[in-house]
RNA sequence: GCCGGGAUGGCGGAAUUGGUAGACGCACGGGACUUAAAAUCCUGUGGACGCAAGUCCGUGCGGGUUCAAUUCCCGCUCUCGGCACCA
């Protein structure tokens, strides 16, 4: 018989299922571990990235289960979203049908991988039993003012036919899904007040020691905190003022213009006070500027465009009159949409005045240097220095000037020191059908009315037909839209926008914990026992999307009293797996370099696929797919199989499971005992502490090689051989569970390996009988000697110096210094001949 | 521009606190088995010189610290990723 994975793998999956090997319940008597994977979108089939994600997850879950932890390891499907609608149009079917069929197929695929999920806990976010609670959370937030509706310039993707949250606009301003350039549109939409949590989201990053530094940095950048002063600038000869925000209030004496965003409301006010020709020109300029896509607006080194309004502003500190311009480089959605222009110390302002011939006033100089001549300046000087041209602040270093002038502004009530964030409130409305309906109606009389909790869920009508042009199918559901107002009973219309699917994924990890719960999204007991997630595994692409939203949701749930007040963060540990690469590029359909997991599993088995993936590179680095490497992994498993099959009589003859080191005499036997236990030791540490799964596999290969070349010399030898084989199977089982179960059974063990305890390390067996020390001369390796371990420095030096080879080498040299490192080396420093 | 990774044989990747660079695997060379091939097993494999013993060079580049540097410090180059007219 050879290694027949196609018979072995289904056999053990069936047994695991029958024996409910992976069912899990709360158990206060054992430490818990919550191992979570980013759940897949049911696109139709798993790709290699999924296989990698879930191989890492299942290994972790199995390892910890064997180590005595009560392990929560669930899976589900993020099953609302655009692709289902697109597929529905293309395949002339319904998104629900397409989605549910895909889920069924992907469940089969996940099972074929051998992942030990608790299948009773599967979450499908497109089912009313799930999304009713998303709606319920929305209502709780609405009640507390955390969900609100406002008119705002929003990001619109023409291809997807919907608005997007800021986080979903990526790169140079394109849609995260279809990469269409996004345009700004003024619309009334629903938002969640995530900015209320900006500071906490930032502060708690410091506590997330189990997260990769890159992700923490990305989130810090995204939240983008900056401290400055918000202040009023009066408009001359008008009872109007403009608010500006600056982080460099110390440069206030250097203002030579004020610039406002094209979308700024004051543009219209000012235009109304202009001559008709001037007015038309201004409004035309403003609308041309604001209509441009993010790509055009932020083109690197883009020429700045501006227009003088003819109005003047008054510098609060000295009464200087300065022109007010509309400028395209001012963003309406950051700060106040208006800035004080200080060309001497801001490169953008500098570029602007050079183009339009406005003045430059230097107000910071390098210490000990004269005030620069504006005419000589070739760029803005944004470095710190000391104040100049700034009245009584002259000579003050920049940080102090920022402090003192800020205080002065507050004292004079000109403005206030303030912290700004780049983070924007989360726009959750989507003009799409296949999503969670927003539980709100618009009453002719009462306006916005939330749907009462007892009327939840607001079910998505499943009899809708997706319009072939990709529009929102809900708009055609007149029966569904027209309803009665829960408040006055009059006519009302349902909200036809659905929620961003990132809402669904913001709390699914709570739902896993209480799958049957009908009167609450999850039970407090379950949440208290299982949360937080101990290890979350997924792609880094969610660093500023899902991972921020889920943190926000967790904080809100905690504040609403739905979870423990102390549960402020959902994910204690985060492992961002690397990409799967083939031929130097990320696997993608367009490049034609995809490898189908199904085919690999069919051809080599799931154990081989998993082993290769875990062996080829560390989990957080990118993985180079190699067909040859897969064959290598398969070859190894065949060798493991043969190791057992060819030695069944020897294995059966073993009389004891563990032989103490003190009873082992032969050198080879002592070596194999040592190899067994150093392997267990290393593999355990590699998995637990280092997450170095690739080196753990390497150790197991070494153990296998060692056992293959070990010929048991006696009875003790046979016992040791069995000890080695059992250790190998136990340690290998989280990587390749099926073959290990099979071999475990073959050597006569009862009970599931999946439930067996992890082998312990026999510390006595780690002690070595001799060590190799090297001789260095002037730091260069020269000789090697075998000596007993634990020799003191002097003893070691004495022994090495006595060697003939060493004497020969030192002949004619003067020994300057001798360094000894016990059990490692002796380095002799010598001087010329 | 700012922030964060990374650079080690032909390839993927290893190297506790500075202490034998290249574990493990792939690929390749030689051999065994075979009529032959595949599979399997044994064996070699960083580069240069050498019959050999051995010597020299070698972890992106240039310096430095040290008896000793892939590892620590200073200065660069290249590369991947994130953010960016963010006031």
C-alpha cells in the first residue's frame, strides 16, 4: 500500500464529524482561545489566499486544542454585496440564489481542506436572522445620535452606482472594488459618528501589542491627528468672517492671502455681493473646480488654480488687509475648508503666490541667520526656527511661539486650540439592492422615523428583479417602499438605500458565539467568556477598512452596555498573512497565473496543500507558489507514511511509551531520544511564540529523516522508535491532520489525534553528551573539537591549547589575548611572526 | 515628501542575548535498482584557487564599534506597502 490520500482524507473528515470533534461550548474550567479568520465573501470558489488563511487558522486551532485550550474556531460568509448583483444580471438569476449556491459550494471546499470548524455556528450575513441585528444596532446608534443623516459631498462610483465611504476610496481616488475613479456628489446620506471615537481609536493602538507594527502605523496615518488653532478671519467691509485652521499659528504674521475651497458655502455668499459678470465667473470657476475627480485634483505636482474674489480679509493680529482667493488645492472636507496663506513657510502656498504674483512675508528664520529676502526664496521654509517680523514674538523658537500665540488667540477670543482628525464619519448608505435595509421610513408628516425594534427585521424583498443597467432593484419594489408611518399611521416611504457591507462584518465575530440567539444579537455570557478574539488572521488590505470599523463597533457595543464596559478592543492578536505570488506577481485572473486550490487538493490531497503553504514561507510574508515545492511536500508525506508502514512490527513491539534518558546507553539511541525532544521543543516554540510555521515543518522533516535512518539496536531502541513516530505524528497533526490520524490509528492508538494532548518535552533528553567548539585565530575559523559540555572557560582554553593542531598554528606567533565562550568557541588573538 | 517593511546560494527560505552563515526544501550533478523510463534510495552542491590538505572571498553599498557583525551604530542605494495639495 502506498499513501492514498484520496481514501484517507474523506474517511477522517467523516469520523471528525460523527464524533463532533470540533464542537465547542463555554467551559470555565479551561482557558479559552478564540481563533478567528476573516470570513470569505461567497464569490463562488476559494482561492489560494483563502487556503493560506485557513491553513494557518486551522493549524493554530488544532495546536491550541491539543494544548488544553477550549478553542472557538468558527467560519461564516460575508454574503451581501455588489458581486452578487453583477452576477445576477450576467447569469440571469437572483443574487440570493447565486449567493446561497456559492456558499454551499464553498462549504464543501472548506470541508475538503479538513478545517476543524464548529459548523453549527456558521454565520451568513444575508439572512434576516443575522441582519435584523445589524438593523437593531443601527437603531441603538440612531437613538444615541451615533447614526445621523446629513447632506454632504460624498464619493460616488459610477460603475458601482453607489456612494462609498472614505475608506473605500483607495489609491489615487478610485473605488476599492472596481477601481473606477470616484467623483464627488452632494447627497443626503446616513453616517455613523466614528469620529467621536477618533481619539480612542488612536489611543488604544498603543495597547495592541499583538498587532503588526505596519497595521498600527497605517491606522495612525488614517486617523491622522493634528493639533492646531481654529480661528476667525473677518472679511473687510462686510459683517462676515471665515474660519480657518492651522497647525502653524506661529506664522500668523506672514499671511499674504486667504484661500477657500471651491465648495465652501461662503463662495455663494460672496458671489451674491459681486457684480453680475464677476459673480458668474466666480460661480463657474467654483463649480468647474469641484466637479473634477479626485485623480485630477490631487495629481502630483498639479498646477494650482485660483481666482481672486475681490474681497479682503483682515489679519486679526495686525489688521493687515489681504486678498481672499478661491483655490483648488483647498479641501472642503479637511479642517474648515479655508486656510491662511503663508507662502514663506508652506510650499503649496508658495507655489500659489508664485503663480498669481502675491506677496511673501518671512516670519521664521534660522537661528543666527538674517531674515531671508523674499525675492531670493526658491521654496518655502517649513522648518522650525525663531520668529521674526512677528512683533513681540520675535526671537521666540517655533514650538514656543506656537504655544504662546495659541494662548494669545484664546485670550483674545479670536480662536481656539483644537485637534483635527483626518478620519471622517462613516458613510454607510449604499444605493444597492443586495444589502441590509436601513430600518428607517420617511413619513410625509413626521419626517425621518426609525422602524420600531419589534418590527425588525425589515426584510429585503426577495421577489425583486435586478435592473439590467445595474440600478437599485428596491426602487422598483413599490409594495415594499410604500408603508405606513409607525408614529402617525399616515403614508410613509421606506429608505431604499442599504447598509455598507462593512457593517455586516463589523460584528459577525460576536454572532458566532451565540448562534441560536433569537432575542439578542448574542448573549452577554458568551461574549464575556469568549471575547476578545485572541488571534485574528487575514489579509492586510483591511488595515484601514474592516479593522477600523470592527474596532469602532466594539467600542460602541461596549458603551451601549451590550457588552462588558471593559471590552474596548475586539482583536487581541492580529496576523496579517502575506500574499500568494506566482511568477513574481500576485495570483490574479487577469495575469492568468492562478492556481486552483481544488485541483491541488484533488491531485495531492489537502494535507499536501496545507503543508506546502505552511512550509514555503513564514505566514506574514508573501508566499511564492511552486509546483515543484508542492511535489516536495507530497514526497515528504509519502516518506512519513512509509516510515510507519514499513516498520509496523517494530512499532508493535514497543513496550513502553517513554523511555527516560537515564536508561538509554547507546550513542545512536541517545541521539534519537535527543532529536525527538529537541524537535518537540523547537516545534512548540516555533508555533506558540514565533509563529514560524515554516521552520516548525523543517524540524519535523529532520525528525522524520532521523527516524528513517535509525535502526533500533535493541528493545529500548524499538520503544524509542515508537516514541519518535508518535511524537512526529502528534506534532505534524495540526499541519496535516488526515494522514496523521490514519497513521496514529495504524500503529494501534485509540481515540482521535485531534483530541490527543500535545507531547511534552523531556528536559533530561535535551542535555547533550558533547559539544563542538571551534577554534578561531584572530576571529577566523581554524579548527573544530568535540569536548564535554559545560566546561569552564579556563578548562576549555587549557584543553584547546593542548591540542597539537593548535600548538602548530600558534608556532612563532605571540598570543595577545584568548577569549573563550563555553560550549561555543575559543578565539586566540595573535601578533605577527 | 512623511511613515512602515524588506534586501542572505541557481530558487523558496534558516541562523537564542553579537559567537561554526546557508538549517529544511526545491533545482542541479554523480551513483544504485531497472531491458529502459518513472518512482525510490545513496551521495555531492555559496564562489575562486588547489590532486589534496588547505587558503582566500562571501549576508544590497560605504564607513565605524568589537577578540568576533547577517545581527549593534552612522551614512547611502534599491525595492515593496501605506498615507499625501491634510493646512
